[in-house]
């Protein structure tokens, strides 16, 4: 058996397991755990969207769709992106994917390969680094610094550019830190990218989840659309994670290459989910606003609570994650998360699983009810005070 | 507190009247004292009339019958439907009274322990009120949703305990 295992492809064997996995395994075996570890909405998909998916099934929409996705959905995505100041042609520049995850994978595959370096703004979503690794390129971390509110600084990008640098990957609004880049910050990053003449993969899956400021889409900045792969999806805004519906928008020469890989590997995103996606984009606005208002209240509650516990936490500006600083406890991220899980029965995700820059922090998702957040805070308080005795 | 914030406070209390002052203040990012003062003011002015729990009575074995009664009324000069509505809502058996548009005028919800009790109330008390022209009684068989709260599902967490 071991001999056979050793014959697996070296690339597959060299892929480290996700740091989240260990906590998942621990938490899954425990009872009465309050989880702040979930990276998806706690709402179910709004009924009118679910209903349109059901109706699609009733009508027998059960076959393959166009590889790039149902044209009406691509048109709806193009109209949606138009609202952020970008013009994408639904025929050639939009690809419907199985979640944003597939779009990220495709983008990295077609942009980078052996010998290339890919800059990743970290802490970052856990899949960027392994996917770069799988492409044969070398991941290079660009630190998001706590003293800078975990916002990407163009200087840090410039400092890591080499002749081998092929692309920059960043997530805005950011998972796991909840930080959001404003127009001026994005412009200076865009300048660095244009000067270095590299590509950008920008993951804007949380675009709809910003508080008190509107989202600025990176490709809407001058000279950026031609070198950017924009990743989006319906999972977070419309609470549709399980439908697996995302998309990429990019210049036709990039999108065509992505579509070719997608044709061979996936064929098309689920048909009924695509129909539901059309409904979501057409009529889901009010439901999104209601969910954002709810996240907004929870974000204030959890941030105030964490700070009162002595865990310094900036008010998140986007997504649904608080990213408190736990260094005052003297524990590492993993130790803190493990203590909290075992002794407090609260699951959070240690910041280091999102990259070395996340060490000293933990990710707390506030996509959970007010009651659960309050109980989690109370349990954390008890765990911390027991530790001090 | 601004009118928008007052409205938000009312919506939040309506959704969950058990939220503490501290929690509401944190959720709305305002001071606790501000929330406390506004709630006191809303109570004093009669905008907040009370607080109650949403209960799925179907899960309780006690006898309880609800009748929804359509009441047609001949409106009275000067006072319209109000005088009749007032005569109806005085009875403790009556839980809700609303004036509605359409083929009847007042919708009245009456509660009792047995069907006969509700039927007797309608025939002896309601139908005999002056200016009440007719009544149609519908007995409630099952309640699925009350004031925004779904009663017939068990909810439950479907999500993985940790995900990226």
C-alpha cells in the first residue's frame, strides 16, 4: 500500500494539507461547539431564488448548458459588473464557473507556469497558494501588515517584483481580515502592477458585503481591465454557497484560454443553479441589502465584544470576518484556537492558516446569529479569565 | 437617536424582544444609555405596547382553539366601524380585531379551549352586537408561520463546522 502511495504524482504528494483541516477534524468530534469558523452565510438562499431553481428542475432544465454558461446569465453578470464601471462582453469575456474557486484555479493555470513567480497578498484565502503550487509556479508572499490595517501596500508589491513575476493575486474585500482597499490604495497598487507589466487576479467575491463604503472594482481603474482576471460569484452575497456558482471576467484572450481548460475539466456549471443565478441577479437586491444590514449589526457586536475582552480588533470594513489580535494572550494562533476549542467550545480559525502574516490573529466569522455570537464571546471571556488564574 | 435609528431599534425589538440593552447598543454602534432612553420614550408614548414570546401552541397539549371570524358590519353615522370594533375588542376571548377591505369588514380572532366555546361566543356575543350583519367562522387547523416566524420547521445548522 505504502509503495503504491509513493507512486502518486510528486506534485500531489508535495501539496500540504490545509491548516483548516486539523481544526475541522477536532471540532467535528466535539459536542456543543459554537462555530465562528464558518466561511459562508448562515442565511439560506432567499426563497424566490430557490423557487426559480425548483422551477427550472420542473421544466426539465437538466442538460448541459453552453460551456461558458447560459448566455442570459452571462448577460446578467455583464450588467451587474457594468454597475462597478467595467464593460465586459458576455459573448467573449465572461465565464460561468463552479464557484469562485474554479475561476481562481483556471486563472492561475492559464497565467502562470514553471519558472514564474506569483505574488499573493497574505493573509489570504487558503486555496491561492496551493493552486499556484499546482501550476508549477512559485508563490511569493506579499505581506498585508497589521499596522496598515491589513491593507495591501503598493510598496510591498514593488519590493517583490522580479523579472520572473507573472501575476499578483489579491482578495478585496479580504478574507480573512475583513479589510477593504479604497480607491486611492487600489490606484497605487494598479500603478505598481502596470509599471511591472504583470497580470492581476482579483477575488471580489465579497464585493457586495461592504459597510459604509461602496466597493471599488480593480479592473475599473485605467489600464487595468486588460491585465486583470476578476473573480466573482453568487455564494456570499446571495447566500448560495452550495449551488456552486461563480464566474470570471477577463479580456477575451485570457478568458478563451480559461474556457478551454474549463471545457475539458468541468464542461459547464450546474444548469439549475445557473437559472437560479439569473433570478438572483435580477431580483435579489433587496434580500442582499437585508442580509448586509444584519451582518453590519453583528460586526459591531462582535468587534465591541472582542475589544472588551482585551483582544484588540479593528472594525471590519467588508466580508463577514473579524480578525482580532490575540498576541496579548502570549499564545500562538494555533494554541489560542485550540485552547478556545477545547476549553471554551468555540471554534475559530487560526490566522496562520491564511499565511504567515496571519500569525498572532484568529478569524472569527460573524455569519452566525446574535445569540451565538454573544454566547461565543461569553465562553471566550471565561476561557481567558480561567487562563489568568 | 435619529428617526432611522429609532426605526431600526423597533424592528430589532420586534424581531427579538429579549435582546439586552447592551447587545442592542453594540449592534447599532451607539451608547447603551441612548438605547435605554429611547426605549423608555417609545414605551411612554405608547408606540411600544408590550413584549411577548412567539409560541408554537401546536406543540403544547393543552386544549386551545382559534377561530378567525369574518364580520360584516353596517357602519354607523359619525363613528364608522370604530364603535362596533370597540364593542368587540372588549371581550377577553378576542385576541385580534382588524378592519379590512374586501367582502367583509372586521376580522376577529377569538380563542377558547373548545370549539363549542368559540362557536357559542360567536353566536351569543358577536352576532348579537348591534350593527353586526353577519359572521363567518373559520377554525384554525394548523399554524405555519406567525408574524414572520416559521413554526413548522426544525431549522438546525446545515453548515460544516469550519470552512475556508
